[in-house]
C-alpha cells in the first residue's frame, strides 16, 4: 500500500476522523491541545508495536494529528509529509513510570523546602524534572504523592505550555497522623502549619481525606498503609492505617470513581491493604509467598521500585550520609530486601508494573530499574512490557498509550541497539516523540 493509497482508504477515513478524535479527552479538552496538521512518516528499521509480540522490520510508522494512523510495510514516501529516517534504529512505545515524585529530589531539594519555597519554586522545579523525565524516554508517569502544584504542571503540559510526560497524579497521600506521609522533624507550631489536609484518623476522617484528594484533582488515591524509609520517625515500616480505615478509604474512593494504590513495606500492611481492596501495592519489600497468593486472588498489581531500595541502601552505607538516623535504620532493612522481593513476585506470577520512585532516585535515570527487573528473572521483553502494556493498563490509560496501534497517541522512543538483547540500551534513548511532537532526536 502506498502512502497516497492509505490516505484515501476507508481505513484512514474511519481512524483519522473517528477513533483518533476520541483519545484527547483523557488528558485535556481538544481546544487546548496543539494541532498537528501534517503527516509524519517514520522509516523504522525495527519497530515493536506491541511489546511481547513480533517485532517488525523495515516498516513506516504513519502519524497524523498527534496519533498513530498505522504501521505499514516498506519505507513509504510523500513530498508533503515529514520524513524521519530511522532505518538504523529500533522503535518502541514511549515508556511509562508508574511511581514518580516530580516535585523534587535530594540534589535540588532540602528537608526544609516545605517551609522555605514558594509555590512557584515548587512548580518550576517539578517542571524541570518533568522535562528531564520526558527526554529520558518516559512519555507518561503516575505521580503518587506530591503538592497541589503537580496538578498545575499536569494542566500546563496538557496545554503545551511546558514539555513533559502525560501525568496521572495523586496529590498528597492519605496518611495517618504521625505516620509516613505526615510531616516530621520540625517544632510543633511549624508542624501544625504544614499538616496535610489528607492526613486522617478514624473511618469518617479517612473518608473525608479521600474526598478532599479528589476535590484537589487526584486521578488516583495514594495511601501510606505502612511506615516508610524517608520519614524522620522511629515508627518503623509496619502497618499504620488500620484495617477499618483502609476499607473506608477504598470504599470512599470507589464511590468517587477512583482506584487506590498503597505504599506498603511490611507483610502485614501489604496484606491488610490487599484484603481491603486496593488495586496495587507500591514497594512490597517484605512480602512472602503467602502474600503473592493474595495479589493473585485480588488481581492486584505490584510496583516494586527496586531502584529506590538500591538508592537508600547506598545512602545508608555512606559515612557522610545526610539521612537521619531513623531513615538510615529503615534503609538498611528495606534496601537489601527489594531485589529478592521482585524475584519472588515474578516467580510467583504477580502482575508487575514498572515504577522507580524517582525523586528518591534521580530523575532521568528511571531506566536503571529495567536492569534490576532483568536481574529478578524477567526477560528484557517482559521488562519492557511492564513499562508499556502493563503500566498503561495499571494507570488506566491503555486506550490511548502503551502500544503503537492506530488511534493511540504517537508516543514512541528510538534507540540505536536492540533492547531485547541489551536492556541497557534504554539508558541512552536517542529519539523521543510524544503526541506526534519530536522532543529529542531528528
């Protein structure tokens, strides 16, 4: 089929005019999106349209109005189209990180940022990290815990004001008073001023916190079911939200059309969250074989974030670490457990979605997580699938991203080598397109 034949075919008419117009609504109103009038033809030496299925050689990826129109054999030509020569490259869908915190990191942020920075400082810092993440090949992320500025960033990216990945955002976490997700380490009057409106105690208050999170703009509800490493408290990593609170949170979220994902390290807290009906677990450090059976029973997803564990483990081992003594103790327990946890989960058939906890680890180095996934026993293709097909479903955007199929956003990356043979290729992405716009490469 020639390019001109494709344009006049019923296939193009039905896709470009019908299905292609629907997907924008997942992110923003159509009149806020940049218009892409021209066709782009990418000559792809190799293209993985659906990770886990056959890789195509010498095909053309056809793009119009920011969407995939089709992927056709041969290198199609047209004088009126933009041609991108990727005949020596390997293309695949844009990567998805299911667990990030774009608001800051330990290089650009400090513990007192919450009382030192203005709202504009936080938003601009997050925008810089969003751009870094996009250029690393991650065209979509789920930000699972951050200030309200993340919602402003989401809107700005959707309007084309700043470059960045598609964002699904939770806003501030639902947390127990004094637990992980609450503020620690300041004098009492400052802590009272800093207290998040989604910190809660008791069934009724936790329902209120969920409703507040949705009112703020949350796409997904993030809870801290257990303690965590980075909170400066000696409360440990055990369960902190009680069983009745967890159940109330999930019930309230469902009533407002939201799923719940749970930060959870200890076995008891993980299992309590799963029994309460959360859709996914972030971290899962101390799960065991019994826990994996609960994952499958409740059809829940694990986001392992091994990179975060490796990062805090290294910080704790540094004689000049800036971690608090409380965090050092927890990091020494959690960090070494996470690689074995990922292997246990994979071997027992738990559904795994790619996520890094970037913001703990450095933004832009998200792809390091792939190497730990492969070390856990996943094949390179399975690891890629976890960051595309699986992750897109996990963050509820599989109708518009995750594969290079007609009607979906033209979100794709290109590398020089074959990541099925060497997963480290994804550490050096050479080409990034999001919504039909090239942000890196030709």
